[in-house]
């Protein structure tokens, strides 16, 4: 087992009406900037609940944070924080609003001239402005981790940031929000969380027995609840297991002590950038081809997954192949197309674009062995046509 | 799923040579009271490693904290904290040393006249003196939770305490300490951790799908590693999975959102108090009889456990019975006797003693349904003769 430090001080407040705790969770006397995205929090009732719970605080609002939150949008919020002496941030939304708010938490206390440097120079955030979240869209785990991804469309860049100062002080996770999420986004959330686990689990075998079991538990849960959840998102228990699985998939726990892959995400990001395909759908496209392409390296773990999560039996070779097929079929059963051809895109030039992007990130190759080159990426995507 | 708050700010530093982080983990300028138990930390090398890592701190030592740490012993340490202006506590040991140090962390900042009130009146510790731990004996999970149990032999009492101020700031968990633990204590640790999971899992079925899967993952891991660990405690990966499983069994995660039982512990505490049987061994005695006695209430979950963890098949009734037998056989395979008669004790009068003790705790009955009375306790122990 690889040495690790597990540190996660976020107070996760999970359950029906958890937002009622807001009034006591936010430090008294705070001047709050409430951040959100489009109008969905107003139509699904979350906005009113939050505003009611904040009645004892002075609250300034900043809406309009877009999916893949943009530096320029966030810079306008940063001006408000500084000019209006905001002392606490409250993100009400999904991963994009939370990620954007993490950037604000860092930038608000950053003493350099240009807050973009935090992303461009990879400056770790040791201390940020305190912030909490009210989660409205389970998927990314951002409500219980210390990382964020920020885009800057004006210069065509997307960068990650993080540090111990970016854990939310608290996160309100009320599963009843799930009932108003469109089916398409629920399916995306299921695939996103599922792939988060796979990126931390489907590597070469290691002696981290317990971590494997916990990852398999999240995968089993997602597969078990998925069909029923899409049919009946108003079922509280299904919604709760979905929301909790999404958090556990990327709150840091299952990555401790093990190697991680993340090549599927890296290639998927390319597809989103080039063809504007939903993030989760790019994962569903890339995952099967990635595992088929890297089959010999992943065969043993694929067989373990096939036996423990999918209940398959047979030789390692057969179980591993079947496991990939079953996983692809699982994505398709959620209404998600897993072939690039179904998205009407043309992958001409993808090798060069992948090479450019890797260079952009400062990487030479992808995967837990760092052996997936831009040329491999092209071959993997050809398999996904 | 029951509403829950998950909050655990302990920085768990896990792995070989993790103690090298000590110098940076303890706030600079701290005056440290290093607490420990008997001499094992001196014979196994931990003492020297810790002292070397603390070279930049002023350190006062307090050894001799006994198993089931005693209020009178700890009161002497409390005097030292107050007279020598200690600002940080470092517990080096197993669950007893860590629990005792949690009491000190609370009592050091308690402004009442008598620190026993913290236990006797159940005063929750919101803020304690900061402390860290160096774990030398995996079993209790105290290194990553905020609870403690303190005895006061002079008046024949044993009390629990807790609160958010009692999470360790950090815990150093180096699996290499496992190699010097006697086999008897390793077996005890395995049973202790296993039963911790069972108390939070083996209740009536609930819709907490993911929590069940995580609990099953810890149980599977402990069963998988146990025989090899006892044969070869120097195997680092076995030791690491053991240590990590013990922490995960009682760091709060798997109890979130589910009902919990804890009747096995309550009855076991009686056996320790009356006959001085090792805590873990009392659990191995009580668990099989408890589940046989409460069979109809637990049949469905026992069957789930039997199928998922033990790989059994058949009717719920048959699988559930077989699951209890296999669990008892597992304890026996570790060299732990599961019958009271093997410990040469006489249970005459146990019903009255159990009744007295329940009253002492302020409880009327035990179990997740609060339906196990002192009369039931006597019958359960008769089944374990």
C-alpha cells in the first residue's frame, strides 16, 4: 500500500431538510456572497429555502456562473467580494458553481497581482476565504474535496487548482433535490461518478485490499440503483444512495494508498473541448476503448471487477473482456451513446490536438504507467468510432 | 437513509516512516506532554523514533497509562499539564493511551471544579487541548474518532465521553508497528474491528445500500487477511490492510445513515468487569449467542452478510444460520475461545449485575430496537456457556 495522508475536514450535512442547519453553520456576523448558476435553483425551490435560512445574515447574490466556470465571470464576483467586504461564500449549485466558488475563496485571499496565476502557476491554496456549499446536482464530488477546475475561454485554457484551504467548511446535501434533475443529467451523474471510481480502481493490481473493496462497493451501488433511479428520481432512498455515492466517489477516500489512472478523463476533456460533448458522455465513449486498448495491463483487475461487481465467472481473459462489454452496456442502458459516430463528429487531427493539450498540461503521456501517448489516444478514439 | 452529519477533521498520516512528519504536524513552539502506557513502545523502537522526531520541542513524559485508563492515573497527568503549562498532547500507544489522552485534552480546558463531571454528567467536549497520536496497536479506531471510555476503579465505574473537540489533530499510523504485536493481541484486534463493523451493520435491513457495501468490504478484508496476518505479521501489506481496516471500522463513516446495535459490546463489558476477560474475547463469546437469540430480527441481514461476505447460498433461514456458525468458526480459527465455559467462569447472578449496569448507564434495554432486557442478557449468556 502506498503511503498516504487522509485529511478531509468538511462537515457533510446529509439528508432531508439539511439546509435548516445553514443558520448555525455559517459563522455569525458573516457577510455572505451567495453564488449560483442559471435559474434552476429558483425553479426547484432551493433558492427560497436557502434565502429563508440566511435571514440573520447580510447576503449579496452572484448568479450566472456557467458550466465549466469561466475566469472572466468569476473575476466579476471577485470584485464584489473585495468592494463589498464579503467574509463568507456560499455556493448553491452543482460542481461548476462549487468549483467557481473555490476559485473565489482562493483568489479573495491571494496577495499577488493577477489571480489567474493561481491556476497558471499552480499555486496551492493553503488558506482560503471560508465557504460552504448547498449541493443541487450530484456528480463531481466537489462538495467534499479540495480541488477545482476553471476555464478561461478568452485564451482557450482550462486549469486545475487545489490545496487544503479549499475544503468546504460544510456541504448541505439534501437528496430531495434529485427529483427535479432532468433524466439526461441524472444519467450523466451516474456515469461521471462511476468513472471517477474506475479511474482510481481499474489500474494494475495492488495490495490495497480494503480500498478495492470500498471502490467495488460504490460501483455495485451505482449499478444497482441506476435503472430504478432514472425511472423514479422521487424515490428518496434511491436519490440518497446516488448522492452519497457521488460524494464518496471523489472525496479522496478511495484514492488513498493506490495508483490512479485518469487517462479517460484526460481524453474525454479533449472530446468536450473539440466537439462540446457532455463531460460524462465523453467518459462513456472513452472508457470501453481505453480498457480494450490497455487490455493486457488491466486484464487482472478487470477480471477482479468482473467477478466481484458483475458476478461473472470464467478465465481472467474471458471475464475481463465480458466486464468491458457489460460496462459499455450499462452506460447504454442509461441512454448514453458510447460510440463517437453516434455524436456525428470527425476525429481528424485528434492526435495533434491531444499532443497540444498534453503539452498544455505539461504532461508527456497518460495513465497510471504514464505510457499513453497522443498516438495512442488517436488509436483509442478510432476504436470508439 | 437516516439523516447524518459526517465530520472528521483528523489528518491520518498512514504508512512506513509516517512519524517523520511529526516535527511539522505539531504546532511550532508547543510544549508537549507525551503520554504512553507500559514499556512496549521502548522495546519496539517507537519511543526512540518519536523522541528523535520531537527534537525541536520541549517534551515532558507521562508513562504508565493502564489498559482501561483510570481517572486517578490521568488526574496525575492533568496536574502536570497545569503546573508545567503544557500546550500540546501526544499519545503514543493503543486505544487506552489515546482514550486517556482524550480525557486529558478535555479536562485541561474544562473550567468546572471536578473533571470527573465531564464523564459523570456527560459533558460534551466542544473544544479540547490540541493533541495528536502515534498508533502502536490497531483495534479501537480511537486514532480517528472523537470518543473515549474512561474507568474510575475507586468507585467501580466506567464512562464514555466525546465531542467534536476530541478528534486528534493528526494520527501517525505506521503499519510496521504490527510486526512486534503479540499474536494474542493481533487476534484480539481482528475480532474487535470485526465486531465494531458488525455492531453498525448487522441490524434490521435499511435502504443504506452504499454503507452496507462499505461495511461488507471491511468484513471481507478482515476475514481475507486474518489467517495470513497471524502467521506473518511482518508482511507489510497485510499489516497495512489490518491497520487501515481497524481505523475504518470505527472512524464514524459506516455508522452514518444507519441504525446501530452495540448490544454485544454492552454485554461484553459486563464479562470484562465481572471476570476480567479480554474485551475482544468477550465480543467473540457474545456475538454468536446474541445473533442466535435475536435470529428472527436479524435473519434478513444475516442472509445478506452470508451471501455477500461469506459466499453462501440457499434460503435466508439456512444462510443466516450458517453465517453465524461461520463467524463463530472464524473467531475460533484465530485462537479465540467463543464459549464462556472455556474461560472457567460462573455466570450466577449475571442478570442482576446486567440490570445494575444498565441502570448505571441510564439505559432500560439494549440493541437497535432497545428490546434486550437484563433477563434476555442472562439467556444469551446461558447460550454461550
